C-alpha cells in the first residue's frame, strides 16, 4: 500500500483479518483489506490535494438483504452486428466504472457483502476496422477490462478496500525532421522517440451500513430547514452594530 500513500497505523485504526493477496492473470495481485479507520478520509483528501489520487465516483447504493444493486459511471458503445437477410443490428456494450453489491444481513451488526467491481476503457489500438457498404471504414474500439469478485463479512460502518486493479500504458512520441527522418538507416539521426509509461491503480472502498426503518408519524427535517429557523430570527442591524460578538450570524453562514 506504499505505492498509493496509504498508511494503516495503530493510531485510531483497527485492522480486521489483515491483508489477502490473490494472484491474477496479469502477473500482479489482487489485494483486499477490511478495516475501521477514522482518518482514512483525511488521508484520501491529502492524496487528492497532492495530485496522487483522484476520486472517479462516489455512489450511494441501497439494496434489500439478499438483493443486488449496481452502479455504472461511464457510457455505452454501439457495436454493429450482421443480422439475417443482409441487415445490420447494433448492440450497446457498457464501459466505465461499474460496481455491483449484494448484501445479506447476518445479525444486528454483521453484514455479508458480495462486491463485484469492474473498470473498463476504450482501446482504439486493438480495435476492429469495419468496411461499410459505401467503402468507408469504421473503427470499433476494443475494451480493456479490469474486474474483481469477492465476498466479505463486515460490521455496520466498517470499510472494505479492494486494490490490485492495475493498468499500464506505454506511449511513444516521435519528433522528426520532415523527409530526412523517414530515410532508411540515416533517418535515425534526424528523429527522436520519447517513451512514457503510465501506471494507474484502481482502489475501491466499500462501507456498508444498516438502514433501519423510521417510526410512523415522525416528520423528517428537509434540507435547509434548520437554516430557515436560524434566518427567521436574524436582525441585520444587530449584526452590523454589534458585530459577530452579538451572537447573530449572517444568513447562509454557519456560526
């Protein structure tokens, strides 16, 4: 976990079960960690401020016990397919950041959670070229997909972290002198190739919470209701004459 700057120490953190590493087909690893930490959000904000991390999605899913809930932040790409009698059909395939969760309540404070995250992106390098009827070509991009599927038992409010979904991209930037850079053998003296490699790791944090029903006849506070009560007793002259020491606050600002 040093690569993403996350440090799990004894100060305010409790590790449940430790780390589980599973080999994957790409030669890397798939790690999972269940924990209860108070300062993880602060650590994540620190990584974001330094440009070391970026939050791709922050969904809130609601599901019944034993049922599934899914989320997708991305889009759908149309893929043409040949049909019968010379017709052509179009099938849409989703891509982006997807998550499917299936919770099962075991007891009052324990939840068995099945998590299936998936991250996919368009790959035009390995795409397929299709020749249309009017002799025009269309490039259908391929999909680079990273997915995982695991099941864990957590307490209410505990978090589960999945890492190891790593992608690596190598890019080549060629700069050359026109005509001279294309010459065989001696053309290498008139062009420059710079290679850059970018490694990205997708880290998914899941925090299940038990949603308990509300008693009948209870009126839920609407957004902004408390602020309206505060603003109703506001006196503009009292604020400007007495200042902040007068115990009043400007509308829309917290005390």
